[in-house]
């Protein structure tokens, strides 16, 4: 067999592997009910429940931040992020959290904030230490 054919087959195999891996990363948004029943890592888009308590005490633990978000079905859950509180967090229009349910709380490995219109089309991405 010619070397060019071997190289072509290897390149096709690598391309298929990359596409398969990329397709696993693409997911649709879920809600807390799906997260609770699936037991898998999901992405949830929601809005900050501004009337609920946020907890961040950098003197005690700078890598613990908890807040409450409301998903698209209106269900509210506490979200725990093992990272510092993002700047201007309260001003975000939408929050996308990636993680898993543990008990009654959602443990986020990643948080994506959609900033207000003054930062048009700008997003802030925060990755947890543990994720």
C-alpha cells in the first residue's frame, strides 16, 4: 500500500475522532428537573434570583460562591461555584451554569454570564477550580 493512502486513512480517522469529541461538547440547555433525574453534567440557562441570598466571603474561603438562579420553568435552586465571585455578577442578564445536582444544590463547574447591553455581545466565562 502506498504511503499516501496510509496518511489519508490516518487523517480521516483523526477527523472523525475530532468531530465525535466536538459533538459530545455540544449540548442543549436543560433545567433543574432534568439535572436531578439524569445525574449527568448539564447546562442550565437561567436568571439570577436577586431577592435570594448570595454567599461570598473571600476572607473565609475565596473559592466558594453560592447564589440562586431561576431556570426556564421557574424552578429556583442554589448554585455552588468553587471559584471567586465574578465582577458585576449581579448585573448579568442571563447566567448559564454547567454542572451536576448533588442533593438539593447544583454544583457548577463552569459559569457563563451574559452581560448587560452596555457591554453588548460581551460574555464573561468563569471556570471552577474543581472542573
